C-alpha cells in the first residue's frame, strides 16, 4: 500500500480502456490479497443483542469474496437492462449492500448516484429530476416513501434490498446468488463514475460529478497525505471515505451507528469497535471526535491501539484536539481540511496545531496539498467570470484575507446537469482551466500555513467591516454553560448587518441565569474587540444533517427573526 501506483501516469488515455474504470483497483486487490478482510460490519441483529458492555460481534468478507459478489451482481444488473451511462440511485444505509451496489454499478460503466442516509423525500425528488435515473436500489420503506412522488415512482427498474412484500424488478440478494460474472466495462477517464449529492452548508442540493479520473486522482492525493501500512485496520465514519481505504486494499470496518440519527450511545459504540476489531486508524466527523474524547475521559478509557485519527468536515479547535490527544496519546491526530469537491485541500497534525500560537481570528489547517494550485481572491457572494484582465482584478495582496480557490487533478470540475452550481462555484480561464471556489475565507501565514476564518456566505458585513464567525464561535464554546454556539449577521437598516451571538445551554444550566450568561458573553467579546450587537439564547441551533458539526446559519437566522 505504500507502493502506490501513480494514477496520473497510467491509464486515463483519451480512449476507452478497462484500466480507466476505478473498479479495477478492487480487482487488483482481489488478485493480490484474496484472503485479506475487505469489510467488517455489525449486523442489525448483533447490535440489538449487544448488552452495551461486551465486545460487538462483527461479520466480515474478504477481497476475493467481495469481488465475486460485485461481479455477479454487475452481471445481473446488465441482464435486467442496466448498461453503460445509465444513472442508478443508491439509497441504502451504511452496509455491505451499499458497497456491493455502488461497485457493481461502476463495474458495468453505469453511474452510481449516492445519497446519504439522512436524505428525505423532497431531496430524493430533486435528485431524480436532475439525473433522470433508470434504476433505484433501496429498501422497502424508502420505496413506499416515494410512492407519491412522480419522479421516483416512475423509475423503470426498482431493485429491492432486504425483506419485502412488493413487486420489484429484482432483489439485490437474489442477484448476488448468480454464478456468471461480468467483465469490467471500458470507460474514458472523463466518464462519470459517481454522483454524490450534498446540500453542504449553503443548503442548495447539487450533485458532484466524480469522474473515474477524478476518483483515482483523489485516492492518490489522500494516499500521499494519509498513507496506510500493511497492518492497518481502518474505521471510516464517512461512507464515501471508505472508498479510499478499499481502493488502498485496507481492511475496513463499517461504523455500527445510524448516521442519519445521531445518538448519545454512538461514541460508546465506536469505542467498542475500536477495541473489538483492533482498529489502528479511524476517520470521524468533528462531533463524533469530540464525543469520543468526552466518553473516554468520563470512563477513564485510553485508546492506546490507535495509530492515527483523522477528523474534518467542519472547524476543529485546538481545544478539541488537545482533549482527544489526552485519551489517545500515541495516535497521530490529523485535522483534514477538504470538501465534497476537493479532498484533501490541506491537513495539520495535532502536535503542530497545539504548538502554534493562536492567530486569534482563525483555525490553522496546515499546509495546502502539493497537488493543488491555489489563489486568494476578493470576497464576493456573486458569480465570477474572468475578464481580459484575468486574475489581476480578483487576487488579494499576499498576506491578506480572501476566498481560497484551488485547481488540480483531484478537484471535481463539474456538477451533474447543474449549470447554475457550476457558475456559482467554478471559475474558468480562457484556456479552459477550471478553478474551484471553496467558499472558505482564509490567509497564509509566514510559514505557508493556511488559516481559515469563515465562509463567504457567513461573512458579516457590519458597516465597513468584515467579520467572521470562527474566532467568536471558538471563544463561545469554551464557556462552561454553552452547548452550541453561532456568530452570525442579521439584516440591519443602519449597519447593513448587525452581529448576533446565538447559544444553546448545556442541560445542567438553568435558563433563569440567562442575564448572567449574556453578561459574561458581552464582557468576553469586549475584551477580544468583537462587536456583539445582540445575544440570543435558543433551545437548539440547527446543524447540518450530514456531519452534525456545521451551523445552518440560514435556518438559524429565520428562527431568530421569527422568535
């Protein structure tokens, strides 16, 4: 696995080739490591029987067995009429069946349309309108949910997963019992392999068009930044992140939690899996990262077997990292900064993060990936189209805060059937070169480390000043009575926007003391020279459904206005 293939130097010719198909990575591991465990998971039955104390029982499948199941399912999909270029919605919980479906679709050159388990009916209907699917692979409850949505009810080929009592074109379990295997479909590197729909923090659904070339380049970039070794056992909490570990031939354990419905027990489950499956590496969202540290601290647990922990997807503070380091002292802790469209952008190790002096207004996310070109541009919420002046009218001076834009082989260059999304988030040079607008506002320090201070759409324009939420929210989260915190702009006739602090209280803190809490906040902000025009205490701050780590500012703004 440390002998990584240079995916930029092979295949991806401007012609069709089976080597271009990313599924060829799995075939390679099935040939070279047939007996190695590919996936391990906890069945629903085993989870129901778990007493909360003993080791969770896992089921597993080898790379050879996984490849065989994928190949026979792929042949079955071809037999029922799915072919190269067809879009197949895959709406399946995190499980073996999710990866069997995704890889089988890719093997025949069709396009897997992945939906997170938290997706709801209106989200599904938007996806269906955009991709015009020929097939959908899902479970019975989901199909019943979609019965009254024309875009979903009219999908020609419905493939059921799990128990059912309806009439479907095929059952994934029956397809897996087949004998005949399919061949890998030749594709061009620019052909779409996977579409992942996410709302992000702006709340607008868009489908990232992940080509075979992009997925390979992304794996190469991740392998450079966070390489695995031959003995690693990985537990990635992000479903798509498992694609990277499987592409690297790593034994991968699926988290035994419901990503769509976070529970107070999630940290205990993950910790149990770390011990019961001898996990050496894991990738978790910031919220789970924080909860694991708190669970281990409360129960005097030390995660001595962890070699590496990666977290990202939302801001991670020095306090969060320090807390986790105390319960996993031997682990390399990496904060990975990236997005659906570009992963990785940068990363920083815990020791470096903790040794750095705080820059006050932001979070240090480390060095930008060597595979990326980058620029910092003026902050604007409008679309950008380069004029004859090129970048000269947009780039900010060195050392000044600006929006980060990036270009490179592992930058997703398009959205599926969504020109508006392209115009909002991409900048195209006259040569055709594509740059991605990260939407993140930051600056490089004198050591070429990237500091993030906020998001473009969360930037507060108060009079003539630009204000950013990151520093304010880090300060708020340190207060003993604060459970959740946000710093946002509210429309104001005099200032343009006034600043608003919003917090929710920890369960053991009384609302009767709110005047004292507000006074503490105002005093803290005054010391830090951060204007706080208004302070609101709310029951709950809306968080993103994907990572449960990012504030949904637009929803919070409406909640405050309507209060």
